[in-house]
C-alpha cells in the first residue's frame, strides 16, 4: 500500500470543485457530502461533535435523523476521496463522538489561500495600499482566486448552514470588491488601462449598481480612445441607479460625463492622465509619476527573492535606509534601477536616481558631504541661486517631500555618510536606497547583500548576451559544458558573464573558458554603452583594491594564497589575521562566508589577488 499522500485541491469560490492528483472528483452523490467537506476543511483546527454537525446540516430534523444523515454524508465523502481509517494518514479523523479533517494532511483550499494573501496585505506596512507593488502582487493573486461567490452551487436545506454560508459569503464578497477597486486604481495610476478596465468590470459583474466601479470603467475606456463606450457606460450606470434605487448619479460622475462629451476627437485619443488639468474629474485620484530613472537597455536577470524583499521593505515608512552591498559587477545598480521602476508610482514626489560614480574618491568628511549634496542638487529641481551651501539647499528642499532617492556607487565617498543621517532627520517622508561595496554602518540601515547569480540564471544570462553580441551563435550540446564552466569560474558575477559573452566576437568559447579559469581578471570588452570602469574586471578589482587599507590588502593576499580555508592554523590566524580585519573584508565584499559561517576568498577574487594585483593603486 502506498504511503504517499494524495495531492488535494478544493475550490469553494464559484463552482464547487475537488481535484485529487490532478483528477476531478465528482462522485459525492449529494450536496450534503460537499457541504460537510467544505465545513471541515475551513475549520480544520476543530474536532467537531457529531451532534453539532448534524444540527448544522439538518437543523429542522430530529437529532437521530440528523445523525443518520451525517453518517451517510460522511460515508459518501470518504468513498469519493478514497479515504479510510486503514490508511497510514487518513484524510478524515472520525470517532464515535467527533469528526475532524486531519490537520496533518496538507491541502490547498482557495478560500484559505484567499485569506492567507489578505492577511499578508493587512500585516504589511506601507504608505498607501495602491502604491505598494508587493501588496498589489498579493491582491492580484487573491483576485484570480475569486471565481465567484462562496459555495454558489450547493443546495442544503438548513437555515443554520445557510446562515454560516451567507456570513462567509458576504465577508469574502466585500473583501473581493475592495481588492478589485484597489487594483483598478493602481492600474489607472500606472496607465495600464486594460487592466484597470478588467478590474472595474469585475466589480460591476458582482455589483451592477456600484457607481465607483462605473466611474473607474468610464475613465479606463476614455483613456484608450473609447469615447462612445465611456458615454454608454454612464448611461448604463444612470439607468441601473434609477431602476434599483430611484436616484441619479452623484455630481462628480455627471461632471465626468459632461467633460467626456466636450472633448474633441483629437484629444480623446490621448491618455487621460497625460493632459487632464489638476482637480479635473477626468483625472485619476492617484499620484503622478515623477522620476529620472534611465531606461535599461538590456533585460533584467531573475532576482525574484531580492526583489520581493526590497518591495516589501522600501514602501514601509519605518524602513527608510536600505543599502545594497556586494562586489563590483554583481548587479547592484541594475537591481536598484529595477526596483525604482517598480516603485515610481509609490512615492508622491517621485523616485530619483543619483549616480555618484564619477565623484572623486575622498576620505575627507566635509569634502565628501559637499560633493554628494551637489550631485543630488543637480538631479533634483533645487534652486541653488539662494544663499547657503549645497547641503543647506538640499536639506531645506527635502523637508515635506515624499520620495525615494537611489544613491548609486557610494563606497568611494563613504566619508560623507553623515549627510545620509542628516537627510533622514530633516525629511521624515523620504527613503533612501544606496548601492555600495560596503555597508554605511548606521543603526537604522537595512542591509541586503546582492548575491551571485545561481548557476541556472548565470547560464541563462550568458546565452542571452551571447546571442545579442553574436546573433548567429548558438551553443551546441557539446558546448554547453563550456558555458557552464565559464559561469562557474566567474562565480556567477553578472558583469564577468557579460564580458565573457562579449568575448565571443573575437575568441572561441574554449579560449574564453580557459581565460576565465586561469586569468579571469583579463576579461574585458570595449562596450561604449557601459561605464569605462566596468569594461574590464581588472578595472573593477582595482577600484575595490583602492578602498582597502594596507592591513586589509595584506590579509587578503594571505587568504588568497591558502588553497583551503580549513588549512589555516590557529597560529596563522592569530599572526596574519584578526576578526576585525576579516569582518572589514567581508563587509567590503572581498571575502564571503560559507554554509558553516567560515570566511573564504571567492575564486574570481583569488584570481585577481594572485595574478592581477600588479599595477593596482597601493602596490
């Protein structure tokens, strides 16, 4: 007898459906068996008295008749599910007095998943729900689950069961309507009018008299050039309200209708949000989209885990400083830009990208603060003509602003980090996303180390970039092991993978593989659309090397010369290294920790230190 538990999925929203091991179960024979299943799986934490279940499902019958009916329904249910007490893990735990769904048996129920997603949204802290991309993702999943009202196609002649069903149905209906409304507003704000129309129509399908949903639909239709449909939607709304309640639409809805009537055909083909005047009924109540984010020229490699964490955190008013750390070329900037694009509708005063890469490196606090402030002032619409320093202009401007500032490549001006603290104090509604090769060290700082790509995603990136650089190139089955070796030797570093792929224009795949294996620091490509500092791995490493102290350089050289970290003796550790130096190297992304929390030098860094340090500053 197999001990593998079957995979059970139960749909209670809309049509009742039970899927066991990918096959539909339909032989319940009676709605009472289906109702019993629904009640048990939604109250799995309880062992239900048989008398209580009989009263719930057959409240108008004598107790003995109800208990008899319960036994019949239970037998039908267990037969349909191929369940019995003889199984190692029965689905239903039945005694002479109680019946309970086995809490150890994991099942998927659409209602429970609906409630789980809703709980995530309720617990999550954000400035506004419609501006929280992470919560919008949860609500979109929740909306997809809502196929219809709760248990619509069951017929159980019991007032008590009907009362239980109706309470739950009304609650889920209300929550679904609220979710659809938020989703429609979110997509209207993003100018994703097709999705806005979809969620507005879902509301109207459930509540044809919902005037707010009709307004959302009118806006979405008009924004996509469907003027006649928008006007017809107003007439439909007016007719429904008159028939159902004997009332007319509210004034703002009527004004919206009048404004649509007055627009000429040329204007109508432009999105509403692009030209509607402030405070116009045509204007969505959502926030404008302000940003200076550069448009990425290449695709974004999958970093879903990091994206989810950042989206949850950056919209939280209590989490105002987040730093992405990691070695050079690990994709910190690209990740920050992707997050900025997703959040550009989430901050009332926009998302602003400030590159610090071209600022001169300095360890002087005042000089660094001034340089950072000047660079931010160049990006933001700040009037520098008035008296005062760039620092004063910046702090004055930020007061009262609600924005996300992305400060990119902070490591070489980290001496000016105190300005970050001053900005957060002066402007309680701003948030900062900083990319740096090492942490800033603030108590309020939320750190995320940007990891190397997994082998699967590294190979995916190499193949994608190789096809872009050499359109006729395709990896054969015999070449795939070489591609995998290249990705392994460069440690999943996105920049190294891109440079290696670009090398296919001049070298064979085998030659590139040998280069990454023995001298990865020589990987380089003349790509004019990326910064000069990223056109070779030697340049990337040289920048990181310059940020190390003499003691840190010596310690890194020592570690790179040891074949296995476990070969370092306690005496060597005490003589050549200290925990503070190791910690500094780790926070500067020059060494890593393994699964046992031991420090080690990544293969690509080891290659630099042993073969590529010559010519770097400080040598």
